[in-house]
C-alpha cells in the first residue's frame, strides 16, 4: 500500500481567497517571509520535539491542481480565470528552512521559515501547520511517556482510538521519533519502518473452549514470540497458571523460551509483583511482563514508584491523541516582505496580548552547547546571516528582563534552521527514521534534567541577538507613536 | 483529488497473528459475531452521535492485499504460506449491521455487528474502531457546540490543529453531520460536499501598507462575500472604522451589502456589543459579526449569556480535536460463535469491573418513540429477530435495578441496526450528507431536553428485553459456579 492521497486541496479556503486577491492586486510576485512557531509547550513541559519535516517535503513536492480541482474552484464563481490558469500551472518556487525532525524546540523560535512569492508562501500555511502541529504533539507526548518508563520499552498501541487514519499511521512515525520501541499499527511498519508488534486480543482466548487451549494453540504457532494475554478470566488464578503450564508443555520441549505475558486490566502494579514471583518460581525469570490499559507518563511513573515489575508498557489512546493536551498550537505569521529592490522589510504583528506579538524579520536560530559536557546552554535567535563567533565570549540576555545577562564561554554553536527547499527545489535529504530517533534521544540527553521535569521545569533560554532585539523594539516603539 | 489510500494494512498487527493462528487451528470458517459498542459518553454528555458508516463501507469494499503487502508479511517469518495465499485472494464474506450516521447512540448498545468467518470479522476490528471512534467523537462534540450557539451558525475552522490529514478532512464531514454550517477545509467541500468558506488571515491585512488599503482591496475583489478581519491592529479604533469606510466607499456605490466582520482576539463579548452599535449606526444592521479564537460550547454559552452580539462562530482546535475529551472509547468484542450446526452460542466477557462485562449474543436495538409527540422514550436491546409488538403495552425494566419498571403504551418502534453488508456484498446506500445532517437534527430534536443538558443529563433508558436479560444472567450465574 502506498499513500497516494493528493493533499493539494487540503487547505483553508481563505488561502484561495487571499491568493486570488493578491493576484488581482498585482502582488503575485511580491516576496514574503513567513515563520512557523509555537507559544507554549503542551502540558507546560520544558521542551517540545520537532516532527513532520519529511511529510512537509512530500506534500510540497506533490502540490498539483487537477482539472477537477480547478473546476471545483471555478464553480465557486469568485475566482478570476487568470488566477485559475496560474493554479493549473502551479510550480512551487519558495525557499524553505526547517528545524530537523527530532530536534528539541522551544516557544517563540522559528521552526519553519518560508520565503517566496506571497501567493505561494501563504498557500502552504494550512498543511505546514497541520503536519508539524500534529507530529510534534505526538513526538513530544511519546517522549514524555518514554522518559517516565525509565529505559523500559514503550509500545504505541493507539490506532483504534486515533483521530483518523493518518493520526494512526503518521502518529506512529512521530511516536517513534519520540522514542517508542514500536507500534501495533502494521501499515506504519510497512510505510515508515516503525517496528510493528502484536500477539492476541481477548477474543482469541474467548474463541477457544478454555484459556489453556487458547494459550496452547498460540504457543504452538508462535514458539519464538510467545506473549500471552493473561487477564481474560483471572490473572493470578487462571491466566498465569495456564501460561506456565503451556510454557512447560509446549515451549520447554522445543527448547524455546517464553517472550512474555500481558496484563490489560485490574490493579496492574499489584498483579505484576505476584506474576513476577510466580514466573520466577516456575523457572521463567526471563519472561517479560507487559502492561497496558489507559497508561500515560503519570500512571507509569506511579506504577514504577510503587515497585511494579513491568518490563514493557503498551500505551494507546493517551499517547496517540495526546489526551491530556491534544493540541499543539503552532502558528504561521508574516514576518517580512521584500521591496522592489530586494530589501527585506520586517513586519510585526502587534497584540494587546503581549505573548502574541511576533518577532519580525528573516531569522536563524543558533543553539549554544557547552564544550565541556555538550549540554545545550541556550538558543539565540538572530537575523539570518548573523554569525556567532564561537571563539569569543558571547553575552545572552533575557528579552523581557534585559538586565538578566549571562556571558557564555567555551561553547560551540550550530544553526537549527536548515535549508529544505531552494527556489522550489528540494535540497534536503531526510535521514532514516532510526537515525532521527537516535538523534532525538541524543539531543534530549543533552538537555539539563531541570528542563526535563514534568512539573515546573526550568525555562530554557531562548534569547534574541542584540541586533534582532533592537529591531523588534524599534518597531514596537514606532508603533506606539 | 481523490482519496486513493489503500487502508487494508491499517490494522493492528495482532489481527494478523490471530488470523494466522485461527487459520492454522482450523478455525478459518468458524463463524463469529462481534459487536462494537461504547461504555461512556464523552464529557459525560447524555448521548453521542454515530458517524463513519460511509467510510467503513468504502474501506471494506477496498480491502485488498497487494503483492508488497504479502511480501512485507512474509518478511516477518511467522506467517504460514497457506495463510498468505488466503490473504492474496481475500474476499470479504461477512454480514455487517450498523446504526446509520447521524443517529443518537447510547452506552452499551451495539452500534455495529459483524458476523462471519472469525478470521475476517476479527480483521476489520481496527479500522471499524478507528473510523467510528473518530467520527462519532467529532460529530458529538460539534453537536454540543452547535446546540450552545442556539441557532447561530457554527463554522468548523480547525484543519491547522487537527491530528493529521484525515482528522481534518473526514473530521469536517463528521462535524457537518453534527450540525456545523460549513468548514474552512476546502478538500472536505470538494470530496464530501461540506460547504467551505473563508476570507482572510491577518497576513492579508499586514501585507498592505495600511488596514484601510487591505480592506479596500478585499471589498473590491469580493463585493458580494465581503467579511473583513477587524482585529489586526485595534478593533474599535481602527478595524471597524476602516471596515465601515470601505463598505461606504466600495460596496455602497455598487449596491452591494457587506457580509460581515470577524473578531479573532480580545474580549469578544464586549467588542461585539460595541461593534454592533457602530455598524448599526453606520447603516449596516445586516452586517454579521463573526467570532473566533479558542471557542467551545462552554465559552459560547457564556458569551451569549452575557449578551454578545454574535451571528456566527468559527470554532477550531477545540472542535476538531474534541479537546476537552479527545477519545471516544468504542470497543469491539466477541459476542457469539456458531457451532457446526449453525446454532448460535453466545459468548460473554466477564470482568471484575462490572461495566466491562459484555452483553452476549446476536442482537438488535429497538428505539421506542411516543406516538403523541414522537419523542424517543427508550432503547431496548433484544435478541436478533425478536420483535416488539407496537400494538401492545411493552414493559421495560432497568437491567441493573430490575424492580424499576415502566410500561410503555402508544408507541412505535424502529430497529436501529441496518444491514450494511450481506455475505460480503454491500446492501446499503449511504444517504447524501445533507440528508444525514437533517436526520441527525430531527433525531436530536426528538430527545428530551433533560438528555441534552451539558451537566448532569438524565440517563436515557437503554434496557434489555427479558429474553436477553435472562440469557446474560444465566451466563453470569454459570460463570460463578
């Protein structure tokens, strides 16, 4: 199976009314700069994780209006024929920069920048927001759950409760970047290489005349991957004794070892301790205990605090919908235009609500790391092209409370926004998903523990360069006049 | 654009391990019955709305394993060649019943029943749950918001925050069944006929040298659908005065009337009252005021209670993700099998947790309506084929507290579960989306107001027929022995 869905028309209708209007007003070739950024980490966490760049690239490459699409738009009776002709021959010509998948990201910094004809840069808004908001939400949530599991494997089990098909398929991809070990979603394995796993539902057990027969049949068919669901009737009185009986009768004679048992209901922490002892006593200390049933990072943390003997967690609806906060509020804002002489004119969006004021201009994000321990120290947003000399002390300051300063020495820095498209041509090769997952882990390992707390994390520094700060404040002052 | 995604492989991996196991155990042709049902209405509401049947039908019709799919499965090294051959020639042979889209549904009643070879009936579990859980969630949420708006139009604006592509596209379809007037999502109009609407973003206003020029250009291009976004700078000091100026200068000479103004930030209730007066005084009492910005049913209710002068609501992330409760917890359980003589053997899933005990057997759901006012009185779950004589008094009783009885007279009843597939052949024609939306509205009008409250709604009666109650309790008693 391949995803052959053309997503060109998945766009807010106002993109079309604006494009047609820009076209009519002679702004077809006007160059504009848009930033995608977000204002708050879901669940007030210390950081989020970027995900979805690969799908943005696929989407942009495939932008293409079919004859039916044009006919549909024509039928609305509000679009100029000249504009429809333009769409018929649409060719993407923008430059795009993006922070790579798997990178920890913070509020206020541009994570995608699009530069190009306003009519095009505006058009891609909906899909850029939809794609990055969704995947970053899930990667971030998955990573919280994975960290709560303290090294134990977490499996993504949520397809049946996902918000639609791509929430399941692409959601599993995002969860994998965030660190889950695999998924129950078969197509995500086939399409993206997220390892898929699964054994049995309660219906398997119910269909046989007894739990013992059900386990026996399963073990016979899957001697090397034998994980049995032990809670259809009674975990301790029936499930585990039957499992042990079948391990002894079917696997032992073959020289095979059991893979695990899964508990999907009841007081799992309590049950897991009893199960562990029963399995150990029966000679199966290597038999894993898998837990599932409405888990999330908080419940997993509590279970482990109470000494649950669990080797693997299956996490469903609360991961795949990011149930505790199911929205990643990324926005896409105009930050500059070019005049006829290619001068960049920064644009600012003022708001009564201070957090909604945008940072104007064409920008870059630099991450500063300590040379001694490779920890991330701060991010600095600069004008695009502005450099940070890693060989000199660099003073960062809080953009709100500018008297709060810190001089960083012995650091190296890297630019986070990478070129993805140049004049409409893709110039970025997406790393393999396993590489992204490893990169994500490494980058998060490089964050201070204080930033990684679930409650009251430290606010990671995201500062502006002096040049950018001055630009923003000059514009704010001018606006007040 | 057409949705050409083959969703056959969007299934939990355990469906394959079970299918392969059933196959190996000689259960390939064993007939099983599965019910989909849910246990709790999201947000503790009084009812949910069924949605997604059309997509289930499309999915089932398209089930088809490609050579790549088979090769992928073979590469796992755990599936028998015979089984893979079976998949290669897979032909769906089940019977399916479903409650039609737009029907109010209640906890505990089967909303989909699948009867057929267990290997097939098991296979479709993931997609049935995924599809119905998602769409019913959104239809239910949208309907809450629509009811809070008390007759004012609600537009679905959430694509950019939706959990993936189909959450946006099919989500808009579900929201339309639930009663929204339209969507911002263009492709949902093109594909499903959900009316798409949209005008401008803040970037439109920012791109021009002034708000006035931006409005002027928009009005000139869209004289008959002119809705202006008035909060880029200052609603009362700049947005509304500029809008009125443009209405006077551009629209009036053409004899056109403005469509509306949209407020997307600030204290919208307060601003709407001021705007209303300014527009009325300027001779535009017919100019609508549209409100957007993180709305939901609770905020809308409060705004209207405080006298907000709003004619239309644009609702985004809180609708399209059902933010306050983003999971619809439908499950799919084995309820019966057939023996070799085609006798139906009911199956029950026992649980310590009483709410998780299933209702066994092959069933039908009847809805009883009062003849006098067409209000829905109760649903009665019966054995399939059991009839309810509408000409005789019918006594319903609470399945938990059986002494609570009520005799219904002067009623008519109808069966909710309709045949969708018969021996694998689709026998159901999906009504037009507008018909479904109208049907949904009518059915909800027929519910008592007490069931429609947001807080503490009455529990609508969902009872079992005496025959079904006896079956369930006999099986429970037997299990205890």
